[in-house]
C-alpha cells in the first residue's frame, strides 16, 4: 500500500499547523492511524471527550484537510465515519541559499493535451456543464476541451507539451517538478479503488503512483454545485520531482531516474504523459482535476528550478 505524504511550508500550511497545535486533535489522528476509520461516538468514547467537543475538533480537521468523512447507514439512521488522510506530514523550510534560486513555472489547463489514446468510461467537464458526450473517446477531439477543469478515463493516456523555457534561457536545470491533483476513476465513487498511474517525461517513465481511490464522500472545495455528488469530487495533490539524485513523489525517493535521463537540453519542449497502462497491476482509471474542480484551484503545473 502506498504511503500518503503531505508536504507543507509555514506559508501554505497555516491551517494544518493550527489544527495540529491542539493536543486533542493530535490524539484523534493518532487514534485513526492506530485503529483505522471510526465514527464520532467511538472517537469520543476512547478519548473520553464530550461528543460535541469531538465533533467540533473533527469539523476543524476536515476543513484543514487532515481527515475526510463519509456517511454510512447505521442501525438507527446514519453515522459519520472519519478517515485519516495522510500517513506523514512534513514541514519544510526554505534554505538560505534557495532565496536566489530561479524557478520557471508553467500552468497547463487539463484540456490542453497534445495527444491521447483512451478507453471509456471517459469524459470531461467545464465550469458550467459536461463537455460533449459521456463515455465517447471522440469527445476528446472537441475544441471545447480547452475549457475542461476535470477529465477522466478508464485506461490509456493523455500527453501534454510544455515549453522548455530553461533551454531558451540557456540555463542549466537543477530540478523539475510536476504538480497535479489526481484520483482513481470508477463508475460512481469508491474510496477503495486503487489505480497505478504512470508519469513519463520525454518518453521516460519516471514514477508510478498508486491512487487509493475515487473520492466522493464530500464535495470538492472548488467543484461546482452543478456537478452531481455521486461523481468524483476531489483528488490528491501529488508532487513528482526529478533531480540529479533521482525521482521523488511528495519528497520520497521512488526511482533512480535522474535529470540526465530526460535529455532536457536536447528538446525544445518537455513532453509529459499521464497514463494508466494496460499492464498496470491496478488498472483503476484516472481523474485529473484542474482549475475550478477538486480541492486545489490549479491546473497541471510544471516547475523548473535553474
């Protein structure tokens, strides 16, 4: 099972740090990691907290993205089940010599792919409506794809072509990072639906991340109200970073592929492929969330440090 990491800085992690500052909330996280998903009453009973206090803590933790909840049927009515979102939370600080580093950043809308080969079920959404026809790969040829903020497919790939601005500047590349919000894809949703998602750069597979599921227990922070609640709501923001020392996912080294293997200075563009291959052990589809959908209001971001 893949580990789920969250990397924050003092600037972008204020809500998380505030939530972790309360001993009771830390105790709740420790309990969820030790015992797995629990309902509100179970948490309150084990920690000997009033139910109202427990609910207040859980609401704050959910707002900070530390837990997620789902409603399940109970003997009488329904119950809220709480899940820990992250296995590890890493606080990083900028090193003094990084202040002079230059970063070149390009934001790519999810619908501006340069090529694709996908299998249904599949589809795309814009800010106001579904684009084209559901479950028709030919819809991915539509010019309206430029408006897409969410796309999904069961198997196959989409390609993106980023400008190699570092080559234009004649600057050596020290680090390349891709940031995107991803999840698995299943008809409806399922938190337990693993999918092996492969990321390739310039034809070189750099990393495989296994998405744990397709999340629909609550509406994504930026997912529009018109999008049905039974559909995919949000994903996990993943960082794929390639350096001279290897490839990292969320700061964890996952392969020996280095910048030198990508031949970045030999190409005018940087070609990125996001794929669920037929050979995947867990071929559980993919959702790619862009601006206006999911929990992060951003497109696919390529960041180059020179």
